[in-house]
C-alpha cells in the first residue's frame, strides 16, 4: 500500500485522512466477486487478485468523473445512521470471521449463522498454543492502550510475538504461520487475465465501493478537520482517492478509501500530516524488501486480531 498512500499525500487535500485498505470496501468487494461467480475466480487465486485490481481501476475512473462534476456533496445524502449501521455490521462480520483463526479452529462454511454454530461446536478442538498467541496479542495491545497510550502496543505485540514464535518453534506446535513473504516491490502494470465480458459486473461492484468511498472518506475527513480546527476540501480529496485507486490497481492491490480506523489510530499517535501516514508504510516496505524472511514467522493468530 506504499504507492497508493504516497499518491494521496501528493494529491489529497486533507492532512489527517489516511488512505488505505479498509474492511468496509473489502467486504463489498469480496461479497460482490463471490456472488458474481466468475469462472476461475476464487478467493486467494491470482485471478481473484487480478479482478480486485481491475475493480480498483474502475473506482479510480468513477472518482475522477465525480471530481469533474464536483460530486463530493453525494456524501451528504448517506445518513449517519445508515453509515454507522453498515460499518457496525461489517465490524461484527470481520470480528466473528477472525475468531476461528484466533482459536486455531477451521472456519465453517455456509451462512453467517452456520459459521457461528460450527465455531461453537468445534470449541473442543481449539489449539491452545494458537489461542495463547492471540490472547497475548490482545493483552499487549489493550494493556499499552490503557497504561501507556503513547506507545504503539500493536507494533510491540507484532515484534515480540514474532520473536517468541521463532524461538519456540510455534509452527511445530500447530500454530499456523503466514510463511515466507516475497521480498521486493509489487509488479507494476495492468492486471492480467481479465475477461472484459465481465466489465458490467465489475462496474456494479465498483459503483458500490465508489459510493462508500465518497461517503466514508468525506465523513472522516470532515470530522477530523473539525476536531483540529481545519477546513475540509472533499472534492480535492476525491482527486487524491482517484489517484490512490489507480495506483492500487496498477500495483496489484484492491480498492482503497479514506479509512476511519487508520485515521483514528494516526490521530491517537498525534500524527497531523500526511508524512506521518506514509512513513510507517515506507519503513514496512523497506523491511519487506531488505529482510523478508523474518516476517514469514508472523502468526495467523496475530493477523486475525482486528484493528
């Protein structure tokens, strides 16, 4: 996400809004592609990734059109209660979807209720080592937030528990690890393997993401600008968000928006400029390029903890 973040820093108006991957558009994207049932497109496949990048490019076009016609006001027509209800539902879905990984239990299939019943029925099979890692992660993050809020507890948890995973050989005890992470920058270019006959289906999914991006990003930008006595220029932010999605589509990732959670985290750490948002991602990108093997020890139990 380093390229999209850098693009927003250059083109966007807000000094506080953090552009990045977010659970809300990700949920729309996953649900839309899953329902589309495009031949050969399954989660985690190269084709799936290609279509998510293609949809990001379409979002970039839609946002550019929105800027030309100065449609930033569209965000005002989505009521706060609808947006809060939607985001709450996404939060519940994401949280419950990560619990199996935190407990070392295979995730069930079918409807949401079927998945929860499968989780309850499988509690006797939980992996204690995986649960210990997940619990330690939560305790560290919550503990630092409560007693030392200026210290980034999430970073402490990641670094400390990666070290514990390596030293204890956690993968031999049934703890699922991410595995080796490919180093270097992502390939740059148009997504391949796209059947253009599916353009309309992808455009419908992109339009849903587009509406959410404008509403959520505008609300986040305005609220944090008001909090710090700054002005918000939603139409210029749309230019930045358009560029962000073009950068995302061309660098092999998916739809990007102004993230409320990431913006809140940056605000809690007293970040007040776009460099404060881009510098952590630049550091992560540099670490991934120079020393990617240690990151392969990251546990799924840690990754499953929702931000």
